[in-house]
C-alpha cells in the first residue's frame, strides 16, 4: 500500500463561501510540511496560515465512492 500526501489550503470568506486550493501531492508527510513552510510565506497564504491541511491518500483506491448533488441555496439542481 502506497500513501501520498496532499497539501490543501482552505480560505473561508463567509459562512457559505470557501475557496479550496490543492497545493501539491508529495511522497512523504515531511515533504508536504516542507512545502507548507515555503507556501505559507506567499501573499494570501501568510494572512491565513490556519487554512493548511495535509491529508494522506492511498494510491489506487477510490476516495469518493458515492454520487453528488449540486445545491444552489437550499435547492438541489438536477444534473443531466
């Protein structure tokens, strides 16, 4: 089983608005932490250092196994 590490950054604008950025995929958790240290100095990121998250993923495995619904406000939009 091979594990890779994704470095994400989330910036919350308001209760209902967030911006997610996938910074990169790394071979080790230490490499992801090193990348976080580099990126955290950049504009935008340095104002929101709490937004970083490192997540381990098993390679060759489905990580989303269900469908999804698109919501606008409190209404679901049917996908074709």
